């Protein structure tokens, strides 16, 4: 009995302290305005309405400027791109937006990776990022299918801190120590890359770079994940555009078709549009690029203008 | 089974509960079964190796005791030692010796016909083999009676808390405890749990966190400049201390919970002022093993040689000790370096004593401690490096410039984790200084303070621990 009393007298205050620490960390993460947390906080909690949402990995986040899209299209857009994100992560973001009290977007743009069909090995890019939002239904429903940590964190919140790694703990402190934590130039989720100097050696000296035709590799898991994403859009009457963005090439090849045979089945089934910029003249202008797949801020503005026009066409 | 695993979180309370529920006569069988399960979590088949040495040493012990003449005792002891060292030689040193033979023959223009063994080193082999050897040696010296109960003897070798990484126990300390009845003792239970908690803190919060930084520096040596490489080497000293002493604390604590007393393996070695003191405080069970069974017998046998016996004794003992850690030249150099410095300390004892009188105490002690820390960190470059090439690259990199600023390099390693490491090391130092690493006396004096310590430490484990079930460094030995 005495031992039990001792253990309880140690464990209960520990749980309370850990829970307080968790509240502190979570409140910091929910104050974030950039990176993953900024995006998630904006789309899940903010009451701003957006007509166009853009999803994808870095080639979405760095390549598309929502301000240009807004000025060309006259609509409101938001860039939900997050580094390394795939279909499942993006689906969680989209569902979170749809679950919150916003009006639904009219158009969703998904920026496709050139090798989108390749198996990823893990469907959620970085699960701990979702832990602070485990109580969000959209996060829990999809996330818990792929990561048990989300289940644990939802039902045992005091142990969440042990699942959070250093990156999350550090991120949570930023809003407290640095009030102006909105990164320079990071707006509406877009993170431009400044400068026109292409910094990769392979890229600097490249003389013969061509956009590869499809890799023919289409993992069934990736197809299913894409289908799931398409289904969310179809079920909510949202127009979906799958976009293959500009990438650097030294020669335009008009026969390039990056839309994979497997993709066509999905496109037909869900009435999705594909926009491929493989033949865009922009692809040959080196000064638009930061590296093979990432545009710099100048290129991103030009590309966003092209995209905005195509969105208007697609939306109509 | 790893201490820092979910399995152990279930295993430990279950075994402890059953231990106190069972009548005394069945407890040895419970602990032996639990120890077998604990070991078989790693690679089940290797338990046969332990059983092999257990059977040999069990009978060797009985026959040594019965032997009528010292000569016969000596022969039986040699058979037992050959069996134990033979197991080590095959599983740990065979491929190392073969690769050296390979190199030697290729220099002479021959190819080596002897094949390599494709076997994994059984976990903790050096630990339980040394513990088994101490049993037969002590019987032959007449310090210990042979254990007639096979199960109890097997438990002496296999007792799960210290099976895979020590402390390397002596039969005089352990065997009688398995025969005695341990009643539930609240003070021992709480003190054991607290020691385990402290061990987990050192392992999960400090060692495993430092390992992320140190591994990165060793992986990308070329990307970092001299000061960062030196920082990495210093951090590894803290990592290995927290990793190994953390293991020992958990081992000693989990035995203490059941009322069993294991020997103290660490006594704040990093505050030592010279290497002699360091080895008296670091891995005490191994140091005392080598002292009792290698160094002292050698020096006594060659006492006619005077100081030369001590010098050779130190050199040999520490070279062997280096090789005990691992089958590789890096470990031999690690041990030899320590041996050389200890010889220097032995020969310069008078000079250093005189020097200490001339220099203010604080300055002398602080600089001695700093010098020792730098030497220990340097010697651990050989310990940590996978081969000589890596060790030499690391040493050369200590004066390596980098195109990135120090701040950029620190940012790459993570300023926040480095900050946490720093604070946690300070916290560890404070606690171990204030309360001794075993923390037994504080609860008698200030129970509320002791409880606050437990709450804070447990909270730090939950909030800052790294829970990726990283193995303990010394398991490989």
C-alpha cells in the first residue's frame, strides 16, 4: 500500500507536469504561421475562404504564387504545398479544410511529382507533424490508418511529448521567442526561392537535359492514394486539376506525356483534368529556375500566371 | 531484451511481482527462466553458448575444490579458462586474427586459405565469460566454495539485470544472495526504482540524444571544422558515460528492487583528476577484475623487477583490456594509450605531487580534470571509430577548416538539441554531485526533495527522452 502511494505520488504529478508542457508546446505550434504548422493552422482554423487550393510537395510550395493566381483569376487562392508531401498528407489537409466552417473551394490543384507512381515506402511524410492536431477528425480518420502514433496521442495526450521529436519542440518555441515569425516573402503558404543563379553543379554545366517520359512505374498503393484524393474532390463537387509543372529542359520534346496510362483511368473515372507543362517554352529559360524542378521567384510568378489561365479554362 | 523497450516495461514488473509472490525455494527457477527469456530476445540460439560455459565451469568448480593438490587444481583451472577463452576466441577474435593473418600472408605474397566465420558476436559474451572465469579462479584460490546447486550457479552467470553488460560480479558477492531469502523491503524497492529512473534518464535523455549529434559528425566528418569535431569527441565521452552508467544503474536498481545487491560500477569518473583515479571510478567491475586476476598476480610474480614490473604490468593489462572491448586494432590502441598514460602517472607521481603544492589547489585540480577529460575524449576517438582509417580521419579533422561558419555548423547539428544536451548534462552533474549516483542517502534526510527529484526526472524522460529503442553501446562487447 505504501509503495502504491509512493508510485502514485510520483506518477500523478509527472503526468500533470507533462500535460502542462504539452499544452505549452501545442499552443506554440498553433501560433505558427509558416511551414507545415502555418499552413495547417490557416486551413483548419482560419475563417478565410479560398476558391482555389493548391496541394503538393516542394514543387507546389516553391513554384506557385497565389497572389499572381488571384490577380489573374480574380479568385482567392491558397498554397497548401508542404515539403515532401504526397497524396495522403494532402488528403488530410484537404479534408481538414472541408471539415472546418469554410465554404468549399471551387477548384483544387494538385501539383504532381514527375515520378508520382513510384512507391514511397511511407504514406504519411512526417507523422509527428500531425500529432498536435490528433483531435481534429479529418486528421484522425485518415492519419490513424497509417500511423499508430496518432491514435496514442489522441487518447493519451500526456505521452504526446515523448512522441514529439526535437524539431516539433523547437518549432513550438519560435512564436514565443520570435514574435515576427512570418518568414520573409512567405505568404498564402507560398515560399519563393529568391535569386536566379542555379546552384547545383550538375545543373550549372548541363547541356543536354530533357524531360523524361513517364517512368512506367505505377505502384498500386500510389494509384489508390491518388484515387482517394480524387474521390474527396468528386464527392464534394470540387474541380480537380492534376498539374505537371515546368521543369528545366534544354530541348522541348513534344512527344513527352507524363500522364502515365494508369493515370488516364483515374482521370476518366473521376472527371479530373490534367495540365502538363512539359512543352512550355518556359522550360528552356534557365533564368526561371533554381534547379531542375524548382522555379525561382521570377519563374514562379510566370508559371503561376500560366496556371491561373489554365485554371480559369478548367474551371469553366 | 533491451531495458529501454516496451517488452521490459511488461517483463520487469511481472518478474518482480512473481518473485515476491513465490516461495523462496522456487525463486531461483523463476529468475533463471526470466533470464533465459531476457537473453533469448536477442538471438535465442546463443543461449547454448552460455549453457556450454555454465556446464564446464560448474563441474570445473566442483572438481577444483575436490582436487587434492595445488598442481591438480591449477590444471583443472587451466582447462576451465581455456574453455572460456576458447569461446571468446572463436566468437569474438577468430575473424580478427584471421584478417590479420590475411594481411600478413598477402604482404609475403601468399593467399590465406583459412575461411572466415559468418557468425554474429553473441551479445554480452565478454561480460558473462569473465564472470564465469572469476568463479573458477576464486575457487582455485580458496576464496569461494564450489556451488553445488546447478540452478543457482547457472543463475549466477545468467542473472538478467547484469547478463549482457555487467557489472561483472564476483561469486563471493552474488552466490550467497541467491540462497538467502529476500523479503519485500519498501526502502530497497523505492531506492531501486529511483536508481532505475536515473539510469533511464541518462540513457534516454542524454546518451541517445547525444548519439544523434555524434553519429552525424562521424558520418560526415568532412563537412565539419576542427572545433565541431572536437565538440563531437567530447560529447561522445558524455554519451558513453551516460549510456553505460545508465545501463549499470538500471541493472543495479532492478536487482535492488528484488532485494539483491549488485556492485557499484561507476562513481562519477568524469570528475577524476588523473587517469589512475578515472579507472578506479569507471567500469569498476572490469577494472577490479583486471586488477585482481591480471595486473596484481603479474606484478607480484615479477616483484623482483621493481618498477619495471609495474610498467610492464600496466601496459599489458590495459592492452588486453582494450582488446577485451572489441576485436580490432582501434580497441588495442585505445587500451594501449590508457596504459601509456597510466605508466606516465606512475612514474611522475612524485613530480606531480610537488607540482600540486606549488600551484593553487583550484587551478591545479581544474586543469588536471580538464586535461584528463581531453585525454579521455581523445582516446575515445579510437573506441568510437569503426576502423583505423576513420580514427585517423577524425584526428586529422580536428584541425580541419570549413567553408561554413561555426554557427552554421551548429545550426546543422541542431541548436535546440545541443542546448537541451548542455542543460541535461548540467542537471546530471548537479544531481550526481548532490545526491551520489545511487541516491540512497537523500531519502533518509529529505524525502520531499527526493520525491521532487523523481517527479522532475520522470517528467524530463517523458518530455525529452528519445524513444527509438537504441541499443546500449556495451552490448557489442
